[in-house]
């Protein structure tokens, strides 16, 4: 086992033992591509090996697309391997969630999958090693409950970049687990999902970073005009054409719908580092288009845009102001208590 910096090693242990609940004797597959940070991969491998699990690293060429569009490029040995393991930690980016390989592996009703995507060693430390996971999931549970109680309410989201969008809150489509103690899909902690009734979304969405065919934080602000369906795409500079292609795939020949919003609240997530981290920056909003990646085939149709410093209303009550959660008071207290851990 390679000797690694202690903060990376500790963060990998939290991911493996705490979130993914890996036990001695379990088979663990870590998928990586030619652009993956191998320090992160090695740390996760070491953490699994230390506790008596049986880890394997499978490295493949970087996929050109996410999800089902990646199907022709997935090596057959990987397809077989992920059907025969207990835990799959996927660090490929574009990722394999939503691909036929992923969908078939999940049907075994054995697999615990983590969509790690572009998490590198730095993001691993910040997302897992510098925060109290129990405290973070207290916030997660509280925010998820707030959204569940808001089903049917009118949600309004704005920011200073010009975003101003309204929609009806829908029933949650995906629940995050504190620990992966049962088969299912998992993601890094630190963001709360806000599900709209897709046909109810009206207004303007402005994004400052985007994952379409690749992830970039250097775009000019990109504006989407929405009236149920996405009607128009403006701006974005050189990324306009790429987003245009991605949206057409997402909508099956037209621009499609908005299928989720989010609220980031991870106290040590940093902007403009990785997609997985940028989604979780306090006050950030990851806005998904097309089909959800947690549904079969959805990974091929899921470009994500990132907006910052959002304000959120549920009916007439403001719950977030300029990125800071202010209501309800008990949840605001929990949010304010989220602090980095330095020991």
C-alpha cells in the first residue's frame, strides 16, 4: 500500500467505512479513467484493504459521454465485474451512472454504488475529512424533510445574476442515505435536492458553470428561458453550441425540461474545483436538465448547470437569502452550526 498524506488517508477512511459502510470480506470495485486523480484512487483502495475488504481498481480510457451514450465505450470486463461486487465507487468522469452497465449492475439488488465522478484528492479531503458527517446529515435530513413538507407549494428561486424562476414542488425522487447499509445509489454529502413538477417551471435560469459534454467553470453566464419546457438558450460563449447539443440529447430532439434544483450547504466545499464539490458549495444551486441520472438511462440525458448565491421562497416565506438558510429557525440554527473540522 502506498504511503499517502494523512488528511487524504483519513478522508478516504470516512468515505469507505462511514458512508459506504464497507465491511471485511466485501468486494469493492473502484473505477477510474485516464484523467482520474490516482492519489484519490489509491487512498480509497488502501482504506478498503486495511479493513479486510477485497478492493480492485479498474482503469479505462476517459469516456466521451456520460451514461448510456458511453455504452459502446465500456470494456466488457468492467461490465462483468460490477455485477459481481458489493460496493462500486465510480470516479470516472463522465460517469457511468445511467449507463446500461450501471443499470444492469443495480438490478442484482446487491450493489452499493457511489457516484464520485471527478472527485480528486483535494475534494476528497474537503468533502469527507473536514466535516462532522453526523452534523452534516442532520442538516441533510432537515432540508429533505422541509422539501417533503413543501410538496405542492410554489417555490421561487432568484439571484443577482438574473435568475428568477418559479415552480411547484414535487414529491422527492431520490433519498440520500446517511450510511450505505443497503443496495442503492449514493453521492457525496452536502446538498439538498429540490424537485419541481417539470411542466410547472416558469422563468429564467442563469448558470455560471456547466457539465454538458465536459465540465467547465469558464463560461460566460448562460441563460435558459423556460415555460414548462426549455424554450431558448442564450449566451455561454463557446459553450453555447456544446450546451445546445447536450440539451437536444436531453430532450430527445428538443430542449426538454428542468428536472431538479438543489441547495448546497457543505461548509468546506470550494467553488470551481470539481463538479462534485461545486454542487455542494454553500448557497450554490445545481440545476439538472433532461432525465434524472438516478433513473434507468437518465445518465445520458443529464447536463447540470451551477448557479451561486441563490435566494429561495416557499410560497411567501423566504427560506434562503443570498445563499444563507434563514428559515425555519430550527433548521437555520443547524445550518449556522456547520463548521469546518480541523483536528
